[in-house]
C-alpha cells in the first residue's frame, strides 16, 4: 500500500497544453534552423549524385559504343590483313612456280648443251683414238713383222 500512496499520478491540466505548445515551437524552430538546411544539403547531394550517376552511365554507354566500334574495326582490319596476306601468298606461289619453270627451262637448255658438248668431245676423242689406234697398230705390226709397214 505504501507503494500506491507514494506513486505519482499524472493528471492532465493546463501545463500539459503548455508543454505541447513548447514542443511545437521547438519543432518549428528546429525545422527552420536545422532540419531545412540539412534537408536542402541532402537534396543537393542527391541531385549531384544523380547527375554524376547519369553522367557515368552516359560515359559507360559511350565507352561501350567505342569498344564495339573498335572491335568491329579490329575484326575488319584483321580480315583485310588476312585477305592481303592470302593475296601475297598466292602471288609468291605464282612467282615461285614461274621461277621454277624458268629454272627448269634453263637447266634443260644447259643440260642439252652439255650433252651436245659431251657428244662432240666423244666424237673428237673417238677420232683421235682411232687415229692413235691405227698408228699404234702400225707400230705393233712393224715390230712384229720386223719391217716397216705403210
């Protein structure tokens, strides 16, 4: 029971309205002096962030477009390079084939010239050998017969 008698009981009276009035005045003063500038700063900050975010998105899109264009041009340049390389390879093979044909013809003419020269030398040597054979035969015959032969 002692507990019930010493407890404070709140009874609404005129001071309660005065406290509400003070709270409302404090909220209004704080709202004007502190919260409004803070809210203004937060709104400006959000606007700057949104602007920078949209700017970053625009830059990302531009980068993506440039990257796509770069890759497309790179593929095109590679295709052109491969095409030129294939043309050069075909031209080099053609030149090589022409050079091989020229060398075959030169070699054929050189070999036939050498063969003709060898035949000519063979005929010359054969005639010299025949002449020498006749001369040696005559010498052998003269020695065997013991008398000179004509």
